[in-house]
C-alpha cells in the first residue's frame, strides 16, 4: 500500500497532466470534427459536382485510411514538405480531420431525412435558407444524428490513445512510460482502461440526456400538453 | 537467373498478399453481417417500452462499446475454449468483430427509428399489420434508409479494425504483409501495397453503400434545402 502511495506521489502529477491533455485533445479534436463535418455534410447535400467531388474525395481518403497512417504522414512526412507541427497540434488536427470525414456522412444522412413537404412549407412561409436550417432542419436532424455521433465521439476518445505513438504526452503515453520505469503493468493499465471507460459512459449518459431533450417534439403526450 | 528468381519470389509474395486481402474481406464481411443481425434485436431492446428490456439494451451497448475490440477478441479466442467451445480462428475473429460492431450498429439504427413519426406505427396497426409486419414492412426500411450512411461508416471502421484479428491467428492482409516484410525486408513497398488494398476495399464498400442508399430512397424526392 505504501508502495502504491509513493508511486502516486511520484507519478501523480504527470498522470494528471496526461489526463488533462487527453481530454483537451479529444474535446478540441471532436469540436473541429463536428464543425468541419457539418460544413462538408452540407456541401455533399446541396453542392454542385464542382464542390461535391473534392469533398467526396476528402471523405473517402480520410475514412478509407487508418488514423495512424494519417498521423505518420503529417508528423514524419510533414517536415519534408516544409510543414513542421508540434505533436499536440498534429494530434488535434489529425483527430479533427479524421473525424470530420465520418461526421460529414452522419450530417448528410440528417439532411436527407427531412421530409420534402416541410421544406416546401417553410419556403412558402418565406423562411430564408439560414432560418430553414436553424429552425426546421437542425432540430430534427439532431435526433437522427445524436446516437451515431455518440458512437463516433467514443471512437475518437479511444483513438486518442493512438496519439501516444507519435509522442503526444497524453494519458496512454504517460502510463506506458510509468509502467516501463516501474515494471508494474496490470494495475496501471487496468486503471487506464477504467478511466477511458468512465469517460465513454459519461458521453453515453450525456447523449441519452440530449436525446430526451431533442426528442421532445416526437412524444405525443408532451405535444398535447404543450 | 536471379532476375527470374526475383520475379517468381515477387509474384509469390503478391499472390500471398492477395490471399490475405481475401481473408480480410471475408472476415470483415462475416463480422459485419453478424453485427447487423445482432444489432436489430439489441436496437429493439433499447427502443422497448419495458424498463428491463431497455436496461438490457443499454448494458449490451455499454459493454461492447466500452471494452476495446482487442480485449474482446482475446476473450472470445481464449475464454470460449475454456468452456469446451473450440472455435477455429476465423470463426472467433468473425464473432469477436460481430458482437462488438453490433453495439455501434444498434445505436446507428436506433437513430433511424427515432425520426419515424409515431403515426405511421399506429396507422399500420390500424390497417391490421401485426407488430412484426409493421416492423418489417414499414419501420425497418425507413430506419435503414436514414441510418445507412452511419452504418457504412461503422462497416468501414470494422474493416480497418479487422487488422487486429491476426492476434487470434487469422492470416489476414496485415499479418501476411508483416510476414512478407519479415522475409524480404522491404517494409515501405509491402505496407504501402497493403494500405492501397485497404483503401480500395473501403472505396468499394462506400460505393456499395451509396448504391444501397439509392435503392432504399426510391420514391423519396431529392431534398432541396
């Protein structure tokens, strides 16, 4: 027990720092993925061929190749064409560009799921395209998109562990370093897995809350009361 | 002579690589098919009115989505024989991929069901459709159409994740390219070849997916935003 405590005082700060970095990279990478994915999904839904073809190529490349290969390309291949990025930037951008390809498809599905009659009605009421998207499309699109997005956010969270391979000092990197120095493996890796699992459960929980909130219009009893 | 030997070794390696690619396609197809089959009942558990059924659905999803795929594969491969279920590696890999992806596909599919207006279910029942007929003829086709892009996303992720199945002894594309590299020490050539093959398989999968979407969208107007 005392050995465990001394381990914690020695490695505690860098584990906390690793955890902070994991959450930070995951949140900013996911934010980038959602924002870029939304724009790409919108382009795939409304753009002409000149716009959709490059976006389609982007989606198929980033979705069709492994994240690790993309990270190697950016981190080790980047300097040879004059782009030198620090590991954390590569991590955030890599995760964001990779996730955006998947989110683009999720949002494309959302746009396609809106009944045409609703959009005709909205147009005849004189709503601008911006307002149609904000008030008619988005609330319904999100109901379809939330379960798939929670899936993807969880996948991106677990993929942050891959960043340790390109020397991003996130949680898995710190724990790996710690196990190599102390020769204790089971407890640190079990704790690591538990921590990731706790985070995924948190996302799943927030997702279920969001679904309840967003799906209000689908429940007849609420509609009658309102 | 050495030129001839070189080419024959090369053609041999290429043949091995293609066989590996075939195994990768087969194992990920089997895993994806099994995953979709399991995903439908899990999704209905999650959508059920009964609290106990919903809890079972949530438990399935959080376990298989929360535990890393590698761990799940090892459990299937090493724990099932302990229960006197001796599985060949290919089966173990397909089952491992299938039960894991089912959790994600159930959630993708559930999104598709959520957006179907409740009135359609009531109308179908009023027309005398049984609950099963309502699901099969009215609800599932619409849910599939709405969820198709997310389902294809996950199928592509599983195809890439199938590179893990070599840990349970399946000679997939990743494993055979490692074997070839171990013999002729040209990592760049063979890993690039493997990457290109993965990309081509994924492109084919994406194309098939969009064809399926078009098929499921027959009768829908193209949405003009």
